[in-house]
């Protein structure tokens, strides 16, 4: 309600700086192709492309559907209010925002790039799309909106999968690697 989103809206969320790498314009263009006024797309972040994105939103007549929320300190609450996490970056490492979305119980539509493919498995945790494939994003969004039961399976998979990237698991793995290297050097 605070963000002015209708109660029955399907809410997509992206979190990331407003820059070329984060590629938000691809999802905005995909939303236009989806042509479903019940979808709201929220983008949390600031950056040098803010005015260009505002112009694109206006040009595509999506002002009622796309909300640039700027910097937010309440991302966990916004994740809980969302139905889908969309992450169209052109390049990433291991994205904290993607991991947070998976842990929060969201299905994912993201770019098929290194980092994202380490976290999201195609057809199990969401859909992977080439970074600039507007039609691919549009089709994936439609699948998520139309097949809520499958989205629930994605959520369950993501919450199980993300445990592999917990601090405890990473620390265990690092100890194994150090022990392996240390034992190899001592041989």
C-alpha cells in the first residue's frame, strides 16, 4: 500500500544500480510486450541511468506499471511483497541480491550469465534468459504469471538450493580446500 501498488497486482522486483550493466531497460521493454496491466515492476536502486529509464517508461506508456523506488533500506520487506525476482544483468559475480531473493522465497527470471547460472537452475529455480533477449524475458514472465503452481516449485527449490551458499557451507568447503592443498604440498 505504501508503494501505491494495487492489492491484486502481480509484483516483479529488481534490485541493483541503475546502470548499463544491470540492464533494467530490457525488462521494461519485455513488460511492454507482455501487455498485462496487472503486473507492477519495481526497481530498487539509484544510478546514472535514472533519467533514461524514466524516459523509456514514459515512452512505452508504462508509468502506471513501473516504479523506480530509488535507494531502499527495506529490501527484505519489499522482497516479501513481491511475486517474482527479475535480474537481467549483463555480468555478475555471485550476486547477493539474487541470493537474498532466493532465500526470501521468490521464483527467479534472470540473465544466463556466470554467477547467475551458479545459483539458478533452468526450469527448477526459475528461467535463465540471454541478457538482451527481450522476447525471452517476456515469455518467461508470462510463464511465471500463468503457472503459479510451477512458481511454487521454483520457490521450494531455490530455498533448498541457497543453503549450499550459506556462510557455514562456504566455510566448510574452504576448510576442505585448504586441507587438500596443504596435504598436497606436504606430500
